[in-house]
């Protein structure tokens, strides 16, 4: 009788499975983004005068409200993280050189981080009266607030 060698079962890696959580994030953020984007489009294009009301004053009015600031920031964050994670997946699937893969993933992360930071600053520090001159249609409004 010969002794058969039995292969040891594969050992599970301990710790957080980042790929699994990235997969879950893509599904959840996709659903939330659909709601945020269609809400954004509905309010901007259908409510009130519709597309004819879209101008600088309309956007300034929206950014004066914390609800719409957070709505737009959440949409920005989710869209950028969702897109960067999708691009990371494509890079991991198709870039075979480990150095190039690492550089591209870092570039994606830095670009997404920078855009999130700048977009958030724009939304929360937006001042419609900054740089308004007497020839502007906002002059009287800004003078009344100031």
C-alpha cells in the first residue's frame, strides 16, 4: 500500500478583503449615484422654469443652502471615488508591469483626491459676490447683503 499525500487546504488570508469591499462599494455607490444624479437633474431641469432658469443666480441660490451643498458634495465624492475605483480595476486587469501599475494606481488616487478637495472647497466657499463690479447684474443684490 502506498501512502498518498494529501494536499493541505488553501489557507485564507487574514485581514480585510479590500477587493470585496471595493466590489460592494461599487454596487452601493452606483445605486446612490443614480438617485443623486436624477434628483439633481430633476431639480435643475424640471422644477420651476426648468432649463430656462439655469443661470449664475440659480446656482448661487442652490449653493447658499446647506442641503444642496451636501447633496452636490456627496454626488461629487461618490462619483470621483466610484470612477477612480473603476479605473483602478481596469489598470489592475490590463497593466502587466508592476511598476507601471503601481504608478497608475497612485496617479488615479492623487487625481481623485485632488479633485475631491478642490470640488469640496468650491462648494463650501462659494461666494457669488466675489469680484462683482458695478456693471454686473448682481451688484445691487451684493450691495444689499454687504
